[in-house]
C-alpha cells in the first residue's frame, strides 16, 4: 500500500485504487474543462444576442420617432390644403 502524507493524518490506499483515483481525477478535470468551454461559448452567444437586441431596439425606436414625426406633420398641415 502507498502512503499519502497529510499533515497530522496518514491515509493508506491500494496502488490499483490510487491509479483509479488518478484516472478519475483526470476524467473529472477533462469534464471541468469542457464545462468551462461550454460556459464561455454560452457567454459569447449571450453577448452577441444582447448586441443584436440593442440593434433591434434602436431600429424600432428610430421607426417610432419617424412615425411620430410623420403623424405630427400630417395633423399640423396647412388648413387651406
């Protein structure tokens, strides 16, 4: 059995179990890296989405402003027309 020293404690682990634990930790690290990459991609997509929504909002506000101006112009026309 291998011995791992932890201050104040001794832990005994069978060599084959130790290797299994290392393999499991490697697999866990790989999954964690994949999760981080997925999260980064989601954040990137969210940023793109927010930018696109801002563009849509600006376009809608611009159209609204133009319609208000047209509407105002139509109702304030010269009464002799």
